[in-house]
C-alpha cells in the first residue's frame, strides 16, 4: 500500500464509524437561523474504542506493524496534507463568500455545516483525536522495540498521559459544544487542515522528535512531578469548562455540587464569576498550557526544542484567542463584561497576566 494513503484511509474509516456507530442526539449551545438549537450525534468514545480495537487487531494479526505509523510518518503526513487541502476547497468554495477569497479559505465560510445529521466540526475533532492517539501508540511502539532492554519510562508516561487526554476529551464531548470553536469559528483551512493534519501530527511532536533517543534516566520523583503538573492543568481546564457548561445548562445549580453559581447579571445577560472563573478570565487556557508543559517535560529532554513546540504552540494560539474572545464577550455582554473585568482583572494567569 502506498503509505501516503494511510491518513486518507484513517479519515474515511472514522467517517464511516461516526456515521454508522449508534449515537445519542444532543442539543448544542449554537442555534440556527430559526432560533432552534443545533443537534449533534455524539458517539466519540464508542468510535474511538472501535478504531483502536481495529488497529490493534490488525497489528496482532500481522497485517500491520505496531510501529508502522512512525516508520512511515512522513508519507502519512503528506497524505494528510493532501486530504486537508482538498477538504478545505470542498467545504469553502461552494459556500457564499464572507470576506476575501484568501480569508474565506483560511477561516471558512460556513459556521456550522451539517449533512444528514453529521456535523463537520464534530467529525473533524473526532478524526483528529483518533489519528493522534494512533500516532502516539505507534511512535511509542517504535521506541519500545528499539530500546527494549532500556526504554525511556518517560515515553510510556507521555503515551499514558496523552491517551488519558484523548479519552477524557471524547468522554466529555458534549461539553465542547459550549466552547469557543463551536460558538465562534467557521470551517475552513484553519479548522479543517488543523484537525486533519496539525492535530494528529504536531500535537505529538515531542514524541516525534525524541522516540529515537535513548533513555535519559530521568529520576522517578521528577516523572511524578511532571505527571502532577499535567493533572493540575487538566483540573483547571476541564474543571473550568465543566463549570461553564453546567452554568449555561442550569444557572441556579451548584457546579460539582459545591461551587455556588455566582454571576454578574445585567438585564438578561449573565457572566459567571465564581469558582474557576474567579481565578482568571481564561483559566482554562492556563490549564491547556500546563498540560502541554507536563507532556513536554515527561520525555526527559528539557533542553531539546522539539518537545517544547507543543506548549509554545498553545501560547501562540491562546493569547491572541483570549484577546479576540474578550472583544467578542464585550460586544455580547456589555456592562456585565465590564464589571466582570473589574472583578477578575487577570486574563489567563492569576496575578501575573
């Protein structure tokens, strides 16, 4: 098989599974032109387990090498690039123009494209997560097979943390219907190519750049510390997103049964100010950066640039997004947002920024 076809085949397999595996229908936060909430098919965790089981079965049967996605990573990435570009052209060009052709190709024209019950954004995040997990497992397999006598335990920790990250992301997929991507972004090159190429290949850049390196013999207490840093970030990110999700669904309900639903109310608008959202206006962004930093450190090469490209990407992505999100919230919530900014002056890092 030409290995550049690997990524398109994974994309097609995930699409078939997304369309065919039983799902629950859920109303999202975004509404259509008639004011009705959009409905989504949610079956991410089932599709994830099915795809991983199919990959493992193919490897056990000898049809596929466990490390094939690492050995052929460049060809696979090339195929993903082709698919990402074709997807961008197919979903943008037929739609009504929004801005210039360059801006439309990059940012997209359609806000929430759906077809026969299938949602483009939900599919993109699903295929990106599954392809990322397959890459992480295959890259780890290469390392373990290469250094069987003395493997780097940090690689195993990295794979375990990333597997947790992907699994819990799909487990809480309903929560993401209330996040910035689903509420504010359109579907173009940024989101399409990003999920089909950037997400599955760049997110694991740390392992891509260190899987061939020998065991650095990182002390066990440091590995525990790096894992703890990852989970501190996860608590901040997941906790904040879950609190906001519960507040939007039921503003009077205590988050996690503990946090009081404190909010600023101006007319019909409400801005959550308690719990995680009282620490900073985008505390979930700090959580994302801390998780990425824990992953980078766990590999045991703190002076190598490769592992740090992932957390640096989050800084480059989330700081401009915070500025854009603040502008959008100021326009949407008006006086309530002004009051919130006075109460919570920190943008991302409490008492720092």
